[in-house]
């Protein structure tokens, strides 16, 4: 793991410690996905968050918002003071992203299974307006158990939305068990292809690999793209990786906070 990924993880831990709660392991899982999107792929202007030509980013797995908040601060959408007030009553950053309250957040998410439907709407609107905006939707694997995901996928395939990219943070764990135990998704890639998507698979922590896949979009002209990102829940902190008790925490002791920071330093 390079120094940038470590630094972003430290910021996530700091925000969670200050807020006294948060979904730490899910944020660690998708850190490289949002990093590459914001660093290398998406068009945006922090000085003008509603710039018409911007690409749209939807974090459908809203509980992983600490990773997005770290990037929004890094890019200048929000301030250090905003980040330090995560989950405070007088702050703008809640436990799930909220449109209209947080600059750079395109959709309020948290009720899983809705982000792809919103993304389909954005992609259709861009097409009808004659704009070349691209829409990136990051989902969790657990939310792909929701029927609404596949209704949206069916619509995207039918409308041949090649300006839409669905990325799945496939860490193979949900709140209460593995995806295999709760509701097995396999053969996952074949399911996306059956709904009319071009589908590619990548190591979701490989920055160069992610950049390579995302630089070459759409994967197939005339089709939406699904990118299955194989990840590790809690990635970067060995003592929380794949540990379901770290899906959400309500408080970090100072000793535990120090251990987490040391693990990503």
C-alpha cells in the first residue's frame, strides 16, 4: 500500500475517532476505488460543485461515506472543520451522505439498492440533454441482494447506457455473514452480462489496475459497464480485516485509536 492510500486511511480513522462512531471497515474496503475515481478519472470542480459538465458519483453503499468524505476534503469540496465535525449535531457530515447539505454529494444514500436506479436516471438525463457526463455508481455486494438493483440494471441494459458505470465493492462480507452464506451472488459477472452490461473484474485495491480499467470506458461501446472490484473488508489494518465486528463501531478508545493509526503509518 502506497503513502497516499495510507494517508487517506489515517484521515478516515481520525474522522471516526472525532465523531465517536462510523463504518470503518466498509470505508477501508472501497478506499482505492474512490481514490482513483477522484484522482484520475472524474471531471469535477470543487469551486463549482454543480458545474453542468461534471461527472456524477453516487455512493450507493452510503455507510462507507468516510472514504468519500476523505476525498471530498482532499479535493476541497469540504473543509477541515467540516471533516472534524463528522456525526456532530452542528456538522454537515452525517453517517450517510446527504445531497443538498454536503458539496459534491449527488444523492442521499443509505437505504441500500437505490443508487443504481438514481444513476440510470442521471445517465438518461445526460443523454437527453446531449451532454457527455459519465455516471459512476459504487455499490456494496450485500446490496446486490436487492431486487431494485436488477430492475435498474435491466433498464440500463435496455437503454444501452454506455455513460453509466456500476462498480461493486465485492469484499464478500455483509453485516451478519459472508455473501455466500447470506445470499450467494455467483456467478456474479455472468449476471451483469445477462442484463446487457459489459463486465470486467479487477483487484479493487490495485491502483494501477483500477486506473487502467477506468481509463478505457466504456468497456464495450453501446453497453453500460459493470466493474466487479475484488476487495478486503477492513483493508490495510490487519487486525480488523475480514472481522465482521468491525462493520460498525460506536466508539474508539484512545488506545485503540492509536493502534489503528499505527497500523496505517
